[in-house]
C-alpha cells in the first residue's frame, strides 16, 4: 500500500495486515476518517492467526467480534480499547489472555468458548471484575475454580460443552446472576446453587445429574428450569417452592415418580416429561392451574388422575407411547384444549365427555384398540385434524359418519383390508386425505365430491384402477400413487389443472408414453420408480414446467434427447440406473441445480463430467 504523509505508520501497517489476510474494505475500512470513527469491527471467520499491535489504536471500538478464527494469542495493545463493551473470542485456539485485558473497564461481555485454555484460575484472574456476561467452554480442566467469585457482577454465565463434573462452592457468591447455563459432564450440583437469589433461568441440559439439591427450592425468582438429557430418577420436594417457575423441562431422564409438591407450581405454563419412566402422576397435578402444555409421551403411564380436568388453561396434551386403556371423564373439562395426542396406547373406547372439548383442533388416536368412535366426537366443531390409523374399526362407514364435517385433515391406516365408504363425501371440507397402506383395492366415485382436497396420499395400497370422478378434484395439488397395482392412469387425471406433484412407483405401467400423455402439463414434481425395465419416452418434454424429476432405480439404459427441453428443471435424480452415457441435450438444462448420477455403469464417467464442466449445478457421483 502506498504511504501518504497524513497516514500514521500504525494505520498503514494495519491496512497492510488487512490486505495480507484478505479482509476487504467493507469489513475494515481503508478510509482513515471512517475507520477512526468505527464502533463495531466484525472479523468473524476471517481465518486469522494473529492480530497486529495496531488494533489497539482503534480507540472508539465498542464491539469487537473475532470468533471462528485461528488466533493463538492476543496483542497487549488490546487493553487500550478503553471503550470496548463486547469482545467475542469464541472458536479460536487461545491458551491464555494478556494481562492487559483487565484494563478494559467498560467490558460487559466476553466470549471465550471453544478455545484451548488449560489454566482457568489464571484465565478468570485476568478478566475485568465488572463483567456481566461470560461464555466459556473447554475440555480441560474439569473443575471451575473457586476464584469465579471475583466476577461478582456477572448476570449471565454460560458453560456449554465443558468437561466440568462439579461446581465450586463459590458459585453461590454470584448474587447478581440471572442466567446460568451448564452442559457437559456435571454429576453433582452444589447446594450453594440455592444462594443465587436473582437467578431466572437455569439450564442444565446434557449432563449426568442423578439428583437435584434440596436447595434448588430457594431460587424464588426462577422462571425456567431445563434439565433434559440427564439421569434424574427423582425430584426434591423443594421443587414445589419455585413459585415463579413458568417452564420445567425434564425430557429424557429416568424419573419414576413426581413429588406431590409439583402441584404447588402455580405459575407453571409448560411441563415437559417426555421419555422418562413414569407410571403414574400425582393427584396434585390438578393444582397447575396455568399449565398450557403438558408433554408425557414415551412413559409407562397407565391412567391419568381425575384432577387432570382442573387444568383449565391446558392447550396441548401429549400422551403418545404410554399404557393407557382409558381416559378419565374429567378430560372433558379441558375447555381450552386444542391438541390431544394419545397415539400408541391401549385405548378401547373414549369417554363421552370428550364432546365438551369445544376448542379441540387436532386429535391423534393412531395405534390404539378402538373399534368405534363415540357419537360425541361429531360435536367437536373446531376439530380440523384427525389421525385414526391402526385401530380395530370394523365399520369405516360408521367412523366417517361420526366425524365432524369441518375436518380438513384425515389420516387413516388400517391393519385389515377395507374399502373407503361412499359417505366419505360428507367430509366436504377435507384438504388432506391420507390413506397410506390401507390395503385398498378401489375408491368410491364419491371421492370426487371432495372439491377442496389438495393432497391425496394412496401410497402402498392394492389399487388396480382409479375412479373417473378423481378428475373432479379441481384443487388437488399432490397425488401419491406409489406402490399400487395400476397399469394405466385414467384420462381424467389430465383435468387436474392444480396438480403440481405426482408420485408413481412400482406399478405395472406397460406404456409410459401413454402415462405421460395423461398427466397435466403444469406438473412441477414427477417421481417415478418401476420394477421392470423401460425407457423414458420422448414425450417427457410435454411436462415443460417440471422442476424436479426423480427417476431412481428405474433400470434406465438411456435418456431421450428431448429431456433437454425441460428448461425449468432444477433437480434430476438418476441414482441407481443402468446408464452408460448421457445425451448431449442435458447441457441445455440451464436451471438445473442438482444432478444425481450415483450407482450407474458409465463407460467413461470422466468424459461425462468433462462435458458438464461448464455448468454450475451440483453433481453427485
């Protein structure tokens, strides 16, 4: 860089350093007046291995971001940045900090995670005492030193991804701490944790805790307690004293019971207990009068207490993968409930009181032992989504008759063969109908009356033909016919002007040209998989709006030149065919973003790639 008389040497050297490290003028200005007024300098992910001493001359800096580099040390001059409030050094290779860091008397936040510090005592000793936020993680050592207490003004302390197995007793000296985050190898939480009177959020995720200390009940200001992914088997009775707690996350532990005191959490709004070993719930749960979300999935709960009906604010109740054979009558008192998920239980019937769930929008009963639905279900005027697969329904017509006509989503999977009844047309507001693996051999003509249907999933059935009325589904956007026994498509498919996605696979089409001729020309996604060998016909070009063409494992030995006419194609999947070469016209696909050529016996793959070298799309090979 050419020197100028009015440019000081330190600034010239700073610019030279910036040029050598490919730091452009947007990141570090080459205008003297602008640079000297900068308050923020962001050099994140610039592959820096060092900082020049001249960095200390940028005296107006308030925020300096140096994360995700390769710095092993910092210059002493960094201590001259007297206005600095934020310093992000996360993701570097620092082993220590210069003593001058302590001179940064206005520093409020420092990020030191993912570095190579080995002496935490020395590290903490070098930090300015007025710090309010500290982020720190390192693999060694496994103890936080007692001198953490010197940072008495800390508001937030994040110790993610550490090997810490315990906390020092001095943690109780951080009286102004509002947020404490610890993850790693923690096996014991100090009783002194209860000495933090201002703590509002305690995050203990991904540790090895087997218990929480009784003193945790002293955290009278705590709003959020997250202890998921630990080894807790019990909770202390004192947990009921957390009078301000709004969120309690205990997912993925080994809890076998909950204390009665949990019902004293009068401000609790969200309770997560997924994947524990609970077999019952305490009656006191009815005291959680502000609870809105209760997640109990993947436990061993056999029954709910009648007091569940007292949770008048509850909106979501997740009970899937438990051992319940019935729901209590009191469930009908949950007047604000919007989502009830009880799939994979042993329910044989439902209580009539469910008809009083006037706000219920989603009901998942998949994988139970129901043989009918109670009449009360029809009273649920807000119900929009129902999942009924893998039950023991013997009369599907009666099931459909028992559903409210306002449904928008209906999922059904049956273990025994069935026929979709003619009265399916009474669900006239349906937008999504999923009949996967229902062993259907046919569809009723009345399906054409579902005039608002947008998605029809018939994957894995035994259909040999489709009714002509399917052409009346004027709003249909997605049709999945994969794994059926179709030999052709009815001409009426061409009437589906809104159809954008179709999936055809492992059927018995004998004339693929005729199939393509039947499809509406506005298709954007076409997935095809065939058991028998075939050739993609020349008339593929009529699907001129295609953006995604999936021809996986279709035993293709070649592609037609007309494929080059698919000018809007973005993704072409040819994985697992028998292609030995590609047509030259493939180079005309100017919008192509992804081309999968894996598992094909190309005679000369290098030549194929050479022919495609001028194109920017991703090639998987």
